[in-house]
C-alpha cells in the first residue's frame, strides 16, 4: 500500500470495560487505522486475529497473523465494504448465511485457542455477514469479469506437455487453475487501485495496547 501517514499520538480514545473470569479491569483503546475517515479499532484487529487463528471461515485453515498483517487485511476489507455501500450492491442470501454460520460455529467450537471463549453469537454472525458481503462484492467486481479462453487452456496444456510437468490434469482442471490465478491477480490489482485512491492513516500497534488474547 502506498502513502501511509503514520500517526504517533493516540486518537479516538474510548474508555472500555472488559470483564474477565475473576474481576473487571479497565483499559483505554484507540484507533489502529482510519480508512477514508472510518476507524478500525484495535479490538477489531484482536477479534479478527482470533478468528484467523481458529480458521473460522469454512474455506480457510488455522493460521497465525501478526497485528500489522491483520490490520492490512481489515483495511482491504473496509475498502471493499465502502465501495459496496457506494454502489448499492445486493445483500447476502439468507440460506447461504445460515449454512455458513453453522459451519463457522462448528469450527470455532473446535478451536483450541482461549480467545474464542468470549465471542458472542451475535458478534460472530455480524462478522460472517461482513465476510459474505465482501465475498459477493469481489465476485461482482472481479470474478464475474474473469474469462479463460480455449486458447489459454491449449497454451497451458502445451506448456505442460513440453516442459516436463505432470500431465495428469484434464482440460477442465487446467481451466480452473488458470481462472483461480487470474482471479487472485485481478483481486490484488483491485486492492492496489482502491488503496491508492483512499486516504489511509495508521496508528502505532506495538507497545501501546493490552496484550492480545492467547
């Protein structure tokens, strides 16, 4: 991402009360980033980091992300949400949502991290709804326009045949591979363009906040 302006003073401070199993404690939370004047709070990064650690989405696996990596993902998602709202695109399918939520709840229940213990059903549902809105947005803005021609497939099959690659994939499987590669490339191109047009401000993450949940 280009032209980040680093903010070295705490901003958008909120006084939050967080309950533990034994007693209450109070800490100050601040913004981790602003994207076109919309704030991403540190608690959102910790929450997202937990669900990434648990591989909560049906199509994902458990993986550890740093605070900065998680923040970058949330910035990209906020850019997608903002454009989705600006364009007034459609909402998610209720049947799909219910099916996915059941899968997410099952994956979270089997996660070994203690960070999942205080996640409410309501917050989890809102998180999943946001993910599905973003997925639908990227489909309508990127995937829908990705085309794989027969020439593309033929060239790739020829390349594999003459390059010593294993020739155990069918034409349809090669077509799907090419499509997935094109989608990934075009999605990254969209993210790069969206970030270059946005006003993004980052605040310090390390050493300023309570430690993330284990």
